[in-house]
C-alpha cells in the first residue's frame, strides 16, 4: 500500500510531502456552515478527499467535518476508514488565507 501524503497547496502547485506520525487530537472547525475547514498545526486548512476530490455531497452539502469524511470513506470507497486523528493524512489540505479566515468566521 502506498504511503499517504499531505498535499499542501499554498500556491505552489505540485508540492507534496510525506508526514508520518502527524496525528491531531482535536479538529477545531472554523464555523458551523463550513465544517470542512479545520485547524491543523495552528493553521486553517480546507479538507478535500484525496482519492475522489470531494468535500461535499449532492445537494450540495459539505461533508460534516471529520466525521463526515470518515463516513464517506467507509460508505463511498468500501474501505476501513483511518483513525479520526489521522483522517487529514488522506486529504488534500488547502491553506486558507487570513482574509478568508476572517470572512469564514463572520459567516
């Protein structure tokens, strides 16, 4: 099985790196309406599923945070989901600018 990577898209396309042992004890969401934007390593990141490229379901409705990503992984990909503390390793993490953080927090 391939080693998961975290893709950081801070404006540098094609940059990715392997981060082993990076576990998160608690995923803080930025705002109830945006459950896929979470704080990881003191930075706000938008989670998008690496394998299929989604962060919402038809409707459109965002996946309900980390729990939604785990549920999607189990149901949509017939796989055993990663532990909650490691779900971000299986996602693309898009950096959120300070300006966007302010807008998202305001709703």
